[in-house]
C-alpha cells in the first residue's frame, strides 16, 4: 500500500512543479519541460489510480495541488492570504483526511471479507 501512496506523493509533487513552471516560463522552448512534467505527473496519477480508489487519489491530488499552489502564491509570489482562504483550506484538508479514513475502513472490511 505504501507504493501506491508513493505514486500519489509523486503525482502531487509533479503537479506543483508544472504549476510553478507556468509562473516562471519565459521562452517558448521552456514549455517543453512543462509538457514533460505534465506527462510524468499523469503517469504517476495513473499508477496511483491502479492501486487505490480513484476518488481518494483525486481528492488527495486536488487537495495537495490547492494547498501547494496557495502556499506557493503566498511564499514565492507574495500573494496575500485572508481568513476566508484559511477556512476553506482547512475544510479541504479535513475532506482529504476524511476520505483517507473512509478508504481505510473500506479496505479493512474488504480484508475481513477475504478471511
């Protein structure tokens, strides 16, 4: 199971890399790297979805992407953050954690059914 979550971590990382690249690209040829990062990102996303429920993978992927993009905006591009953003980021993180917990319960039930 840790291999599957490793794929989720890699797809989340590469998503942040290509999103960051959108803000710093200066020349047409640099888009080649962005396209390569997107391809790598979707490869790991596909591998993760083969081993975990797609809804859980996507929720985690979207949550990390949203949180990571927001933090990049704040710390790298000097965006401001307000109370509303903080509240909704917390809600998003709580939703991702809830899906992970629910996924664990489903896995436990499935394992008990195999016994």
